[in-house]
């Protein structure tokens, strides 16, 4: 009863919400990957099934259904975030949480994981390398101003992430004051922040049921919105390629959703959370996304050519974009992403989550999943070169030959050799 705040921090205290999350929701195995367990978590299986049913009805008619649904799933989270932000800033201790959020810790920049997670956040926030922007952009009119919309998208995503940080850390600051802890001891990453730390903080506010209800409703809408957008972006590849998928869209989407549901059952087993961390840190982690960003930038800036790319954009929107853009995708972006990738490789450490150290075979599986993304670009390049005819250099030039013609230059054949890299375009806005 008379314990000080420091003594409380040294005690091994388990909050009820932690036990509920680990022992009831996840029913997490204490033996890690050595005991995967079976499919006896029926509430989670039911929630997973309902989630995929909801996603199916969001996309089974293509953009006709997603275009209407996205108005609600996109606007409501912003309203909820604004309400939590205003209420959180009025709580005692909120200023401490906001100060912790805004005060940089320079020493953390020496950790490769920080740079990888930052790059991952950017890719997920802007939906980079997920085919979503390309797929949905293909439905726009040819002469719509995609350049301005790109700026609007960038500003809105960055502002949402920045303002959302205030809403999160204001509430965490109040939690730290109520529990007599430092803010840094309340902060967690991964699923723990969304399902343990933040709900705990909201439960300490007046009307906790209302705030937690709003928060989890916001999470559900964000998850569904992100999932059906990414899935629709991937399915567009099949719609464009195979005629049967277009004619039988509803059946095709049902088959895909059901197969993904079956695959998702692996994650609702007692050892599923450990498998999830392998996928989260390797297969869909920031390092694989940064690798793809590197090659996308090189492909546009150097293989296809910045000048050709600018000519295409001018033909669409009527004016040239800023030269700053070509500097970014020719130099800045490849240099930054490749440097972070190299930094991660040099400072790589085996996967560890809390106190559980993953075995060697699990890390090997993670690297196999990582290579499935890494090898796509060089693998396709080798296929293009191998399937062409002529000498090696002729095959290489054919593989680098643009498939999209530049307006006004249809009669000119552009063959790009390795040494014929394009420079940034010195044009005015």
C-alpha cells in the first residue's frame, strides 16, 4: 500500500487487459513455435470469417461497390481521431505525452530497426508498392491532374500520421500519470499498442466504454478499408490479364477471399501470434518494401528514363512536373532506400519479440519469405533477357526498351544501354 512509484515499476504487474489479450483472445502458447496448437479458438475463427465476408461484399462488384463504401470507411476514422485528440488533450498528463512525442531521441538513429520501421511506415501510409495507387489510378480519366492529386495525397497522409501521434501520446501521457509511470514505459509497438496499451489508457478516462467503442470501431474500419483496397489492387492484375475473372467477378472474388480465410487460420492458432511476427518482420516488413521502392525508382528514373516519364505526364496533364521530382526518383530515393537496406543487412540480428528468441529455423523461414519479394525484380529481369533473341547486349537492350511510347516520338526507337542513363529533367514547372 505504501509502495513508491519506482517500486511499482519494479514489480511484475500484469494488467487484466494483458491477461485477457494473451490468454483469451490469442490463447497464446507459452512454448512459442514449439507448440502451434490446433483450431480451437472459435471466437477468433468466427471473427476472421466475418471479416472476410465483409471484405467480399465490399469488393465483389469492383469499384461500383468500393467507391461508395470508402466514403464512410475513410471519413469516420478521421472524425473519431479528431474527437479522441480533443478529449485527450484535455486530460491531466497529456502535455507530458505530447512532449515525449515531439522530443527526438537522436541515439535511436543508430539502430537499423528504426530506419526500417520508418520506411515501412511511409510505405504503408502512402500505399507504396502495393499496386493500390496504380490500380485505382487506372480508373481515372486520362487527362485528370494526377500530379496535383499526388500532392494532396502526400499532404493528407503525412498530416494524418502527425496529428494522430498527438491523439495517441496525449492519452498515453494521461495513462502514465495515473499509473505513476514514465511515458516511455507505456509506449509499445506492434499489436500491443493497439490492443493493450491504448485501450488501457482509454479505460482510465471517463466513459471508458464509449471511448473504447469508438476506438475499436475506428480500427475495424481502417483494417477493412486497407484490406479491401490492397486486395482490389491485386485483383486488378487478374482482371486485366484473364477474361474469365472479369466475366465471373463475384465467383472469382469469393474464391480468393475463401482461400485467404483458410490461410489466415494459421494465425488464430495458439502459436499464430509467433507466426504473425515472422511475417510482420520479414515477409511484409519494411526491408522488402524498401527494396521494391529502390527498383521502382531505378526503373522509372534510369531504365525508362526521366525525360520520357516527364513527356508522358505532360501529355496527360498539360505541363511538366517540378524538376525536384526527377531528382528524387533518380538520386535521392534510390540512395536513401538502398543505404537503409545495406545498413539493415550489416546490423542484422535474429528476431526477438519481448523475451522470446526465435529459433534458427524460424529466422531461416523469415529470410525465405523475404527473398520471395527480393528475387521478384532480378528474377523477372533475367526472364526478360533470357526470352529475348540475339546476343547478350541485344537481349539486354530489348529488356530495357520502353513498352510505352512517348507522344510525338512514335517513329523513334529508343534503346537504352547500361551506360545511357538519363539525367534529371531541367524543366520549369
